[in-house]
């Protein structure tokens, strides 16, 4: 593992949907809850709670919860251009960038998580753990957008399982 990059990784998936629908799935709270989170909350920079139908904007602070997983994640939206780029802090100071592009009438979602610290806990929890987590949730995003199916486990008695 001498040449293994512990500081970042990239995942890609192709989704048969429109760019607008895929972007909204990442940036509108009730939609991100449909495939990724159990609860999404956002606040604008001036601490006013943003209603759940609004899209995330640069500078917003988020708080996210998952089914069957205790810790919540809090971070900042770094960029949300309204079209094809969504970037936020995640797992502390690491950054996640979601880029959308078109290829043969399908949307390519490219997710890159970077700036992962090099301590052993971060290597295991963020580099390896998030890599596996994002792989599942990207597949779930595809299943939800293409077929209306949510693959997540929502029963804590069945955790831990590969589907969240």
C-alpha cells in the first residue's frame, strides 16, 4: 500500500435522469432525505432556519442524520451553483465535491472526497469508511431516481447491514 492515496478518492456513477433532477436530489432537503438521510436541516449564514423545500446555498450550515446511525454530521456548504456542482465539508474538515456532467443522454455523477487527514482513525473511518458509504448511497441515488426504489435499511434491529 506504499502508493495508496489516503488523502482522497473519487466515485462515479451514471444515472438515467435529467441534470436538474440529479442536482435537486443533492440540494433540496426533502429530496436528499428520500435517498440519503433520515433528517436534513439547514441554516443560512445569518442563523435563520431555511424551510425544507429550499435548495442549499453556498455558506449554509447543514446538520444531517441517517437511519440506524447515531452521530449526526454538521458541515458547511462550500459551493452550490444551481446546476452541476455541489461542494461541502464532510467528516470534519474533509471536502466532498459532487460534479454532474452529461454523457450519451445520461448524467455522470462524480463524487470526490479530499483533504482527508492522515492519522490512522481518519484513514480507517474517512478514507475507507466513506469510500464504502458513498458507493452504497450513489447506487441508492440511482435506484431512487431511475426506479423510485429506496434500498436503505431503516430498522435499527437489522443493523449493521450493507444497505445503510
